[in-house]
């Protein structure tokens, strides 16, 4: 074993089986190849980090219901590719997160439909140039601003106030992204064994954060058509008594649904009666294709009060490369967050904060309006292509956000993601969005790619879906080498 790679935790057979989902292609006789491809998919997706120890062959064979010969052949393939390594007495572990060299196709050829993230907002370079001049005022100091630069906190607070939630700068803490903000709140408000209320389906990284904190996710279903079930949430609050919660009520990831003002008022009342604090993730709130976000329903915190910690992000609206987010909460609670924050970081970088402050000036609303127009056009292109090439797939047209939540004609999401990689497309299987796996009839398709790439991406996905369903007469999709 490479001495630079420490052995990590061991994943159990049942947990790995849940992660792999429906990995075997229908009617396929290449079970070892299918299993190897499914394991590789989750290594590349970060679900099996470097150093993760795999179950013993016997345990894995029993859990998956296949022969040890098939397990051994799959692991041999992955060891030959360098993805796995083994040593007597130490077992088998993930050795690297590379990609199998299966021919002329390279990672650069893949169209990314796994990440729901657009490129930088128009005007980014102008903001960078303005921030460069402002940086001179800060380099004489030590550069540490634990709560965030005052100017940026003011701009963020103004946006909440404009949406019906009066906010002052001391109620804002700038963080290294919305995910970091959620982890800080999770660390402060929960302990090992506590229950955390979560939507089903939901944002995969939030699920991972809950598991990493040794807390227990309590899923509440979000219907892909009707949305949230207040009665189900009330029952979960009463019966499971969760200590904390994570909700996305603005263009929910992955369904794209939005909870209306009446629903927020009812949900806020449920949280108040049960005294359950929650994080409301508003990372996608600016991407409203039906109107100005300032005129949409007020934030959940307008109804839930201090029990609702609102987190936001510049990643979806402006650019993921800024790596900036924030928490909106009471000043007293933000003071309590300082201690867990010191265990994570000592504050967000100054230069990126200066850039975002420029982008959040009032004139920046025009650039966001342009972004919404462009993304709505990309959404409509994706819809048209799916209706042409995947007519059996069904979906609701999302009023905002960055993706479609598609219902597939059969349980094949993981197999489709594996096959799609061989057709030049990266996909995130539906099981990634399930608190306990499953969701094999569902697939999230983002529309963040440039409009001219979406038709080709859908054609490749359609070809992959046809191959999974056993249509051998579908021609292979040519992926140009660059």
C-alpha cells in the first residue's frame, strides 16, 4: 500500500449494496464488468473515498446474492486498473480516484450532467478588476474576518430585507460555501445519535454530512408532483423527535419544486410548536424563472423565526469558483457558531468576498436577470430534447433551479449512469439523492451546460438508456477525441 494513503473506515456489505443500487444490466452476462463499473462510478463520485476498505469477498457475495467468482473477477479488474489495492491481512481498499483507460475517450470528452452548476456570471471579470483595487485597503491588516467583510454582510442583509425578512449585518456570517455553513450548524446543534429531519429525495452532500456527524437521518417524502406533505412532516416531528432538520423549500434539489407562502407558514408553525431548529438551504433561490426573486414567497425564517437558520450561496447564482456562502441567523446564535467554526476554518478569503460584494451591488440584479433568461432557455432546450429522444420519461417543468427530476420507465438509474460514462456523459444516479439509497426509477438531469451542448448530451443519454434496456441495434455514439 502507498504509505501516503492511510486506510480509512470500512464500508459494510449492506451499505455498499445500497450504494451500488441496481448495478447489473438486464440480461447481461458480464456481471463482473457491470459490478466493476458500478464501483468505479461511486469512487469517481466520491462516495468511496481513497482509503475506504471494502467488505471481504464472501460477505460481498452473500450481500449481493452473486458468486464469489464474480466478485473476485470484478475486484481483479479494478486492481488491474489501479483503482483498488489489496494486501494480506489488510484486505482491499480504494487506492486512487482515477478513471479506467478503456480506449481513446478521455475525461475531457465527457459531458457533465452530474453537477448542477453553471459557469461564471457575466460581469465576473469586471468585479474581479474592481476588487483588485479595493484589496489594497486590506493588505495592511491580518486578513482575518471571522464573520465576513462588513460590506459583503451589508449587501447580503439587504437582499433578505428586500424579500420580506428584515435583517441586519450582524445576523450574517460569511462562510466557505453553503455546504460549510450547513456543517457548522450541524456541529453546533447536534451530537452523535441525534436525529436529523431531511427531505426524500434531497441534496446528496447534506446526506453525507449527516452520516459523517454520526447523526441519524429521518426522511420525509417530497412528492415529485404535489411537493411537501405537512401531515407527514408533523408525524415525523412528533414520532421521531428530531433534534435538527435540513430543508430546501426554494427549487428543491433535485425535484425543482417550490413551497408556496401558505405552505411555509404552516411549516413554520410546525417547527415552532415542536421547537425544532432547521437549516433552510436557499442556494437556488435567485434562479427563479417566473419572476423577480424579490417578489417570491418570503424566506422560511419569516415564518419560523430564530428556529430557522437560513444558508445561502454564490455557487449557483454567480459562480462555484468563488466558494462563498453565508448563514442568516440571530446574532446570539452566530456568536455560538464561532467556536465550531474555529475547528473548520478561520474565515472566508478576503479577495473572493470583495468580488462577491461587487456582484451583489444593486446594479448586479441586471446580470442575474440575464442569467435567469439564459438558464430558462437551456431548461427549455433540455425539455424539448428529452421529449424527442426519451419520450417515455416523465417530469415536471421546474419553475426555477438547475435541473429536471425525471421518472424513468423502469428501475435502471444506476445502470444508466454506468452505461452513460461509456457514451461520454457523466450522470448522478437517483440513489445518490435517497437518504437510504433506492430511487432507481429517478434521474436528475441538470441544464447548466451551454445550450449548444445539451442536444448532444441528451442523444448520448438516450443511447445509453437504450443499451441498458437491451436494444442492441442502437448505434454507438461517437465521442470526438480532443
